[in-house]
C-alpha cells in the first residue's frame, strides 16, 4: 500500500499542551449536537467534546481506553500526560497526519491491543488507513457505526474516507455493521480470525472492495455466488478454511480479479473453463493443498489461454487428470512476466511435457507425482531453457524437470550436485518417480521386522504372526521355506488391509509387546490407524516418537501406556487427527510444537505428567473437538484462548492445579460445547475461584462438573437458560456444583424445565 502523499509523522515537537488528562475541558458545542451525543452514552464513553477543536485527541483517548491501552506494547501513547497534539510522533507513535493536522493513518499492529475498537475511530474525518493486525481484538465496533451515523449535526461526515482496514490475527467473529463502511472501504484484511459458518452476508455489501482476505478462519458451506457481485475486487484470499463444493462460474464476473486463492479448503469437482476464461487479468491462481491426496478437484487442467499476466498457478495435491494443455498460457505477455511458476505436482496427469512449452523463457514446472511418460525431445535438446527450473536445467539438463523413466529420487527430480537421479534395477513406470520397488520393503517385510523387534514370540495374541516365530531376521522371508508358505499378512491378528493388500490398520492394544519399535513401521505407505497402547514400547533411543512423521496417511493414533518420555518427532506427524497419549512420562510442560499439528480433532493426554501452564498458542488447533487433560499437574488459569476454538465439544481439565476464574467471556464462543469437567478429588485444594459462568450461550451443554473448587457467588439467574434440552426426556442433564462456596437462594425456576436432570449442589453455602 503506497503511503499517503501528504503524510508526515514528524510535524512539530511535543508539549503543545501542558494540560493533564483530567484537566481537559470541552469547548462549547451546539445544543443539538450535545443532546445527540448524550443519546450515544450507551455506545461509548467518549466525552461530548468530540466535535471540538481537540476532538481527534478525545477519540484517540477513547480508543486507547477501550482497547486496553495501559497494557499496550511497542507503541505506548502518552494519554496520561494529556497531550492533545495527536500528530506528535513521540506522544502518539503509529499515528500519521496530513498537512492540515488531520489523522489519515493509524498503525498499531502487534501492540497488545485487546477488547474492542470504539466505533468513534471510524468518525475521524480524514482517516484512510487503520492497521490493527496481530492483536487481541474481539469486537471491531462495526455494529455501533450505524447508531453513530444517525446522530445529526456532528459537523462532519463519518467514515467516508476509510479505505484500508487491517485486522489480521485478531479474534473477530462477527461482521455485523461493517456495511456502514461500504462507500469507502477498498481493502479488508481478516485473515487468522474466528469467523465461522457460511460466508457472512455483510461481505456482499462491500461493493467497492479491491482486496478481501478472509483466509485461515473456520468458514464453512459452499462459495457464495454473490461473491461475483464484488465487481471491483482485484485480490481475494480464502485459503485455509473449510469451504466445500465447486468454484461457481459466477466468479467469472470479477473481470478485474488478479489474485484468487481457495487453497487448503475442501473443494471438489472440475475448474470450469468458462470461469477461467473470463478472469483475464489473473496474476495468481491457487487451489492447491498441503498434502498429497487431500484435494478433490478433478477434471482436466484449464488452458489459461488468454491470460497475459498469469505468472503463478498452484493446483498441486488434487486429482486432476488428462494431459498437460499444449496451449497453456498461450497469450502470456513475457515482456511483463519474467518467471512462470506452474505447480501441478501429485495429481493424475498423463502424457508428455509438450515442445510447445519452449515458448516460455523461464518456467518453473512441477509435475512430480503424476504419470508423465516423456518430455518432448525438442525441449531437452534446446539451448533456450537454461533459465527453466530457476536455472537448474542449465546445470542438470532435463533431470532438473523430472528424473527419466527407470530412474528415481525422493524429490522426483535433481535439485543439487550431490543427489543425482538413481537407477532403479526393477524399473519405474513413469518419469519423476520418487521410489524404486527394490528399495522399498514390502508390507510383509515391515511387519516381520516389527514382530521380531518387539518380542513377537511372547505376544498374548499372535494368530498369523506366529508363522514367523522361528525367523532370525525379516530377510528370512526370501528363503524357500517361507516363500512356499505364501504368508498372507492381511490375516495377521490386529491387521487390516485395503483391496491392494496394503496395511491400513495395526491394532495390538495390551498385547505384551516389548522393546524398540523399528523405524520401518512408519514406512507402511497406507497406514491410517495405529493402536499400540498398553504395551512396553519405545520408538527411539530418546524415548520420543521416532520416525512417526514418515507415515503420511496416519490419522488415528493411540500410544498410551508405553515408554514415551519426550516430545521428539511427534510434530512431524502432521496428518494425525485423533491422538491418544494417556499414561505417559513427559513430566514437562506441553510442548508448543504440538500446536503445529493443525489436523488434530481429538487430543487425549490424561495422567501423562504434564506440568506448568498451558502454553499460549493452543488456539492454532482450530479443528480440535475434544481436549482431555485429566490428572496432570497443569497450573495457572484456564486459558481464554479456548474461546478461539469453536469446534470444541468436550473439555476435561479435572484433577490438575488450575487456579483463578474461568474465562466466562471465552466460554460464550464455545457454541458446540457439550461436556466440561474441571473438578478436584482433593477437596483441600483451592482450585478454581470466582463466579459461575451462566453457560447461557452453550446451548448444547449437558454435562458440567466444577465440583470441589472454591467458586463463590450465586448461581446466575440465566444459568443454562437457552439449553436445547429443556423439556426433553431423552437427554440426561448431569450438573455437579458440589463442594464450592456458592451462596444465595436456589431458585426452582432455574432447573424446573429440565425433565431429566442429575443435580448435585451439596456442601455449598446456600441459604
């Protein structure tokens, strides 16, 4: 974003006003305006001097107060000293003024702001840019703008100049009222917030937007066709959500669109040629996915024929079929576009790389992980492709594009001097192969190595496995005696296979396994479910998780009750969704690397020796539904960050050493919560203090246990007032508030509407 031409941050020295904050006096204003502002007292604490000469300072003062100003970091304003010169960079760092002393820009990114943005910030008459990213804001103040606009005789128009609003990395969950900024707003950045559900209706009122970023939220449903009505849109970012279905052709109406990304969603189906053909101004197009096999886009690759500026295409890790289009980017203007990047890796493309691509001066083409059979001979013989693959073709020839048939590399192509494409003695079917069959252990060999390493002959159950009882090594499988047995590993106890006889599940819970699990176990290419709980296993010499990250399709894992003591290697297993690590020996805080496992939906770590506070950042696990931390030694307060995890339905924090109050405001956001436990068995412990939240917003909550803590006050009048289970017989309401210090009167009206309830209020201080 270009800086405002008239902007200057160093206008004059500070100290133009010596008045203290308490001594600031409003100048006179009209009776009409005063009365109108009085009506707004419910909206804000802004003094009635808003229209006076010092109104900008008053607005900033209110903004400071309502966004937890005393706790700001990096850029602290000198509000307490009463400076009214908002253009003084020493008193108001991050504020930029024009030559008329009007604020045109506020930049307070990563400054520790929290809570809400006063709606009066949008009343600054010349403000064009407001940057508040990477803070802790949960209320942008938009829903009060319309009320503010209804006040007459303000002396100037409100919110008509704001062009760029950056709230990336906050806790915004609602866009209600933002349409009041529709006339001027051109850039809106809301990446990494907590917007849930379908695309908000308010988005489609912002018809002047040029840039819209709503990536990394929890947006669901399909792509709203009304997106095609934002005709001025040039950049749209919606990666990292949970959007489903196809990209609608209505988006083809966005004639000015230059950047379009729906990567890392749950989209499917083909990419319409009509859609693509209409987006002639595209520069970047992305529907890629992070992991192989995750994307569901299919059909053929569009030609992108008439796109003179399209320099980057990312469609990797999907299910596209057919051949590479000969006319790909046929109308590309290479006087403008120096480098072309096309990533189509890990699809199901066939055929050859055509000689027509010789028209590209500099091409970075990734087609590894497909079924490419050849590269047109003219390409490899040409002297004009030295700049291809970022100059690597000049060094390594066509091996820099793809290893030839019968050769392989884990990367599918040569990328440095030391690692060259290797000969595969049993041949490969396609170019760009990442493995050789003779180098890869069969599933049976891997299981045999596992069986022998972890005391297989002494297992409690070993049906099928016991045929290998007399083996010395897995290599014995090649001996005639074993070959003649025609061993079927899919019939082994605890093993499940797919239709191609590849192992998908290995479940040997409590089966007397002992010893070091060989790293090769995680080379089972189709393994999705692993349950080795209740044994005596360890996975590397550091008592960590070994090479678990090599199992790229592993989704459900239970390693409870084994000899695991460190976190080493765990975070490499990015595909895991359900993880059970109960009864282990960590004796340490939760390792923050766990927060990079963003696919997790269920996390069990009960009786695992966890200590200290729950580290900041747990909200990165935005897909988590169940968090079970029973029976550890965790301390500090229950983190308010849990409120940023809207999918949570079951939380168990009982039998720890948590203190302080429950984060009531955060719990309001957990609309899917059904079970919450934070009881103590040791009634001598202090535990949780403060008042009982109403849980009014947690309409699905039916199991609540806060017993044996030190909570005080009365049971809220609206306790569970909006529960969906009122009057229903088929759902037990199990509520335990016993052994606290609750007071007051127990009103029958609080509980009488529940037809099926188990309620324990014993040992409190009720009247």
